[in-house]
C-alpha cells in the first residue's frame, strides 16, 4: 500500500467534487438556507414566546360585575398583556360576527359571558362561560380556555365547597340529616370562613445561569450540518458503485493501485469532504447568523472528526448494500431522512417520549447532535464530549469495516 | 387532444414501473406521518375521547417537565390534572435532572411538586415551583395552564376542608380521631374532585367552531342572543364528539403537511425528468412523430398533473384510513382544493424546469425549493407557533394557501364557502406558473 497512490486517488475524487456545481448547491446552499428558515421560523418557539399576541374576541352579554372582572381584570389584565390581544364586541350581532371570524381563524377564541351570568353565579345557580375555539389554532385556543377556566374555578370554589359539604353530610348521616334546619346556615358559615383560605401558588424559582439558552438558529445550524454531512459523504461513496458501472473501477485497477487502495481512498475522500463541508458551514453560519459553535476548539475538532468518520462509515455501508448508483442515492436519502427525523435534526428531542430518545441513540444524528449541542450550549470541553465522540468513532470503524469488507469481496 | 392523452398516459406508465418513485412519493410521506403521529400523538384514538379522556389522542402541544418529590394524594392529583390538560404533554423526571436541564438551557421551564406540598396545601398555602432561567421573563404559555390546574385543585382542597369541618361540627366524625378525620377528608376530596371536573355550577364550556352546521345554527338562532349561544353545542357535538375540546394532533399535522410537501416534490421531480428527455434528445425525436411541440408539452403537463392527483388521493386515503385523519368532511371543497393545489404544483414544476438547464440542476434547486416552500407554508409545523413575519410569508407561497385550505376542511370542518379564496389563489398561482413556464421552456 502506498500513501502517495492513495492520496492521488483521493485527490482525483476531491477534484471531481470541487467541479460539481450541483454539489455546491445541494451540500452548501441547502443547509444554509434551511438553517436560516428554520432559525427564523422557530426562533420564537425556542425562546418560549411562540404564542405571544394571541387574538381573542370577547362579548359580554351579561354586563354584570363578574363579566367585567373577567374581561378587564383577567383577560386584559397586566399578567396577560403580552400574551393576549383582546377585541371586545357587544350584542348579538357582534357575537355572530366574531364567531364566524373564529371559524375563519381570525381569532383563536371567542369568550362569551352569557346574559344573567353574574346573577346566576352569585346566587349559586348553574352559570356557564362559553369559549368558542378555532380548531385550526388549537394550541392558542387552549391557552385562552385555560385562562377562563382558572377564573371560573375561583368562582366555582364556594359552590363546590357548599355542595360537597352537603353531600358528605348525607353520605355520613343519611338523607334524614338533610332535614336539620341549621344545616345550610352552618355550611354557609363554614364556606365563608374556610373556602377562601386555601391559596395554592406557582412560585418562580430561578436557576443559576450556567450556559447559554437554547436558540433555534444555533440549534438548526448544528442539525443541518449534521444532516448534510451524510448527504455529502453519500456523493463520494456512491462512486464506489458508479465507477464499477461506468468502467472506471476496472481501469483504475489496471494502474498500480490495488483494490484496497481504491476502496480506502473513497473512505478517506468521504471523510475529507465531510470535514471540509462542516468547516465551511460552521464558518459561514458563524459569520451570517453569529452562531456560537463552541468554547473548546479541541472538543469541536474531536466531535467533527468522529462524526465525519461515522458519516463515511454510513456512506460505505449504504454503498455496500446497493447495486446501482441510483439505488444507493435513493436508499441513502431515505436512511438520512429517517435518521434525521429520529435523531434530532428536524426537531429537538428535548422532552420527547423516552422511546424516541432511546431510538435516537441508534442513529448517527442522535450522537452527533449530542456532541455538538454539549459544545454549543453546555460550555462543554473535550472531557464532556468524549462519549459521543467515542460512539461516533466506533460507529464509523464498524460500519466502514463491514462495508469495505463486503465491497472488497465483490 | 388524443395525442396529448397518449403522452400523458405514457408518463404515468413509466412512473408505475419505477419502484423508487413509489417509495419516495408514497411510503416516505407515510413514514414521516407515522413518526410525527407517534411522537406528537395520533388522531385515530383521540377522536372519540372526551376532554377528560386525556392521554389517548395527545396533541402537538407543549411539553411540561414535572418533578414530583412526594407521594401524596395531592401530588397525584396535580399529575392527574396536568395530564388531562390537552395542550400539555407531561414528562416526569427527577428534580435534580429537571433543574440541571433548565439551567443548561435544554428546556425552558419545569414544574416541581416539592416535598411537603400536600401538607401545606391542606393548611391552605401550598406552592408548586416553576423552575426557570433568569432572563426568561416573558410569560410562557404553559404558565396559565398550570395556574388553572392549581385553581381547580385549590377549589377541591377548600371544599374537602369545609366538608370535614361541617362533619365534625355536627358530630358525624369524631374530631379527636385522626384516622376518621383523614378518611372523611379523603372521601370529601374525591367527591369534590368530581364536582370540579364535572358540570360544576360555574363552568366553562369550549365549542370548537367547525362544520358547515355552524352557519346554519347561526342562521337558525336569529336575533335572540341566548338562543344563538345555546344552538352551538348541538352543532359542535355533531362536528366532533370531543367534549368541547379539539386539539390538532401530530397525525393531522403530519398527514396534511407531508401530503402537501411530497406531492410538490413528486411533480417537481417529474418536471426534472423532462430535462433528462431533453438531454437524451427524446423530446427532439418525439417531435419527428406527427405531434406538435405544444402537444408534447401539454401531454407531459397533463401527465404530471394526473400523477400529482393520484399521489394526493392515495396520501389522503392513507391519512384517512391508516392515521385516522378526518379528511372527508367536505368532499366538494376537498376536491376543488386538491385540483387547484396539484395544478399550482405542476405549474411550479414546469416553471422550475424552464429556468434551469440540466436535470442535475433541477433536482438540486427543486429539492431546496420544495423543502423551503413546505416549511414556509406550514407543512412542517403549525403556523400558529411561528413568528408574525413567517405567518405573513405563508401568504406568498402556494403551499401556505394549500395548508390553510386543508386545515379549514380537516380541522375547521369548513366547506367550499370557506376555501373558495384558497382555490382561486392557487388557480392564480397555477396560471402564472404555467404562463411563464411554458413561454420560456425550450425543447432543445
């Protein structure tokens, strides 16, 4: 085996890559454009402000005190000012108009305080607030509903307390106990004394800020770089097959190059293309969107090298089980898309079901993202990325070994 | 015209022999839909469930990370109430892990049910902890959901307290016997819980505004406001028996979105194959037959259109019968929208093919364009969660109008009266794309 010949073979493939204009578009422009779109589109979601300015309509047919409290005190209240954008209508005609508008998606929800609501609620009779929701914006509508729910729960408390106490008295003392003339006044008194006393709060507890908050642009810069590493190695490993088809391979073997050298050159070529691509993407996204890739250059180098090796392994393995260049491309694209979806390149796996996070550990994307995200957001150094790097390297060695063996025997 | 048909049918014949096309255009979108519905909740089981049914049809809502530090009746109840919130997906994990992840920025917030919560709550002063990073001052949409759960729990606890006080005062329970008091408290707590959940005296009812019934119910109710308000439940119940709640599921988002995206992908790829035929001179040779260039191009376009139509129909069928997405609520509107969208997609394909020189360029530019159009149009995620500029951007792409129309039909149960504008705009896109595309397409 001669390193010089190996390099000559690699250089040949790299020259071909470098001349491929479609390749630039696919392997550089596409991840950049996708990162930009994903970063901008999902930025608010990542910052947790996805649902700001929810358009809500309200119609107060009641005019009583409780209805006004709900509208002016709660929905338009200070606590929700950023989240809700309240438009108030009045009367039956506005109700119809606004309900139609909810059906068209103009408002996420319409809150209706029915006529006589305050009177009924104060008197302890059934009173119902109505929330008309747009099924097309169900997440937003659900937030509005929960706000109204909380308000109703406060009103409801006294009534439930009263009813529960009376019910318990019949359960323990039988129906006969209900006949006691002092029962209702006594329960009422208890309700007055005790019902308002329970206060359950949601207390904010701030953590120390250890590292940067997650943001969509950085996340997807990593996610797309990882996904397109696979696409780029595929363009090289595909030639393992196409060169057989078009006769380049047998002709290469007539040169002093050995079979092993030709195969290894593809692996080395894939690896180099992947590294170069990653570096270009990293530099460009840093410059374009200010993506902060790492505080540890060594750690990043380690993860990228391991990821490039693993990607080259996947490429080789896919080539090994495909018969034509086309089928390698198709199989490859399918495998890449599925691994990307399951491995966190399409959406973050935070808070996803455990099975999904387990499955992601079987994918290239899962481990590569793990390493990159630790570097990006946890301020990780070399020590913290050793595990993902080791798994990726192992994945690369195993897959490329198995793939090369199969190809060598062909 | 017959010649045009032949060219079109030939296109379809070639396609049916292409196994990879079947994988890409049909199986891949179905696989994606399957994954989204597995991850974000499916539609099939969820449709029949009531609002309190909870876990079955979980929506594409927000994940709530929850750490429960004590085993108590109240802690269990907190978990139960949160899990029943259909906009929340509750994930439990240890408190240290939750705090570490919030601190690391992996998750935006988490809720802790601290040790002693149950005891404190029964004294009237319990608190849950909302773990957040400093600087995340904005109100998170999960916060009011948790607040609302706490309100209901407080009502339940207070009621149990009042009931026990009444029972002891009247001598039904011996105040000196802690066990008896505890038993009474638990019983009262459980009964109060049912009242809090059930149709309590002050309640909120949500009506999804959907279905053409909405229009007729509104018309029937006339001028009487109370009647108008009361007429709606019936229509809502007819629209979807969901106990007043209607959350979009992962299956719905996936089935709609990936159908829209992959149909576009399919015709754009087919348009690219036009360029292969140009490169291989098949097109030039076709012209030696007794057909005109116009007929060949017309036939190709018709073939692509039919291909998109078949693909869309098959994907809709898969959505309907495999993933339980209710596509068939307004067949007329659906048909109009599908035809208009496929026409616009085909137009986009021919426009693209006329702008590039080789098939390689077409596939590279095409893939990028399709994925970006799909993202902008809301095929990958509901547009309600993206920023305002992105929502506006959706109005400038055919995928956006298609998604909006399909959402109208599938989720809002609307008919032609609601989607005619979408159909018209898509037809406009189609005319524009065809006009420009056909005008500048070159055969050589």
